[in-house]
């Protein structure tokens, strides 16, 4: 992948960022404690429309392999999961920043 665009440290994490293009960044988040990758994030500063509130991307995608009832349950879950990180704002991110 070449040299990263930026490397930062945030508390217990090391964040290695690659600028993919003008719209997207790929971030590798490593635990300082274990030295291993904790998670990978795709971040889009240009896609953020609500700068005063939390950074949220839409949960998109569909499947032709789901029944109509399973698809409806998935759509309902996508709406409900956005409330979950509000209860645990310091511990849980759903499509949130790194």
C-alpha cells in the first residue's frame, strides 16, 4: 500500500491512514497494548453532511437471497441499530469516526 498519508496516536490506539481518493480514507486502527489490528475503517470527510452532529454513513446494500420478511427485519434492524451507540457513546460506534 505504500507509505501512509498520516499516522496518529489516540489514547490506546495507533491510527494509520491512507488517502484513497478525494472522498475516502482507509484507516487501520492498531491496539497499542497488543500491537495488532483492532479494526479497519473507511472514512469519508466529504460525505459527512451533518457537521454539527455525529458522523454517520447510511447502512446500504441488499440481498436477493433474503425472503421478504427477512429483508424487512434487516431494514428494521438498520433503523434500530443507530440508537444503540447513543446509549454507549464512548464504547460503540456504528459507521462512526476513528
